[in-house]
C-alpha cells in the first residue's frame, strides 16, 4: 500500500487528467513503442504547432481518469495521449500522419470525441480532414470563384468592345 503522500499525488494527477479529458474536444490514444528521441521531438513540435497536448501517461492513472469520464479503456502496452481543446480533428490528423510515417513504431489504439469512444474508422475519417486553415481557404476559394469568373467575363466583353484592358 503506498503511503499517503504518494497516494494523494496520484489522486491529484488522476483529477487533472479527468478534467483535461472532460474539457477536450477530442483525443487519440497511441502506442509509441520504438520511436527514437529525434522522432519524438519532431512529433512534440508538430503537436505544439497544432495546439495539441501530447504526453506519455501511465496506464493505471489513465485508466482511473477514463473511468471517471465514463470512457472504456484501450490501455495495454506503452501509451501516450494526444488531446486538443479547440480542434477535434487535429489530434487524429497529426497522429495518423506520424503513424504512416513511422509505420510499425507508432500505432493508433483508439480515440474519443466529446466524451464518447469513437471507432478506428472514425479516427481515420477525422485524420483525412484537412487542417482548419486549409478548410477555410477552400471555402473562401469556393465563394470567390463565381465572382472571379464574372470579373473575367466582364473584362473580356469590355476588351471585345474596344475598351482598354487594365
């Protein structure tokens, strides 16, 4: 039986994890066995760039936090957790990119979104969605396409009628 000090520290860690899981938009659970320090450093830099919180967490502590949140666990082997508060797609996209890049060393175990466990098909579908800035650019481009087309047609009509092209 652990002493009271160690037990209270672990309870504080579980409470903090539970709060993070409840406040996150989505998260992905990853098996990171065999990655090098350089690969891990690169992954963490990519996570910071995408506002993803990535950490290696003991399975026992994470299991308690999952039980507090009503999530079932997918925890065996080495486990790391990637969560994001504001973008539900970012953790799946970044972790899937690294899973493809690192092949057998890095494997997605599962994920959750809005307090519910999601299937691997859902995680893969989320991973295929482009980043938020790319989506915004695509929507803006779609909205501007008719206006640009109209401007080109009007310019050609004006040039055909003898007006100077500017």
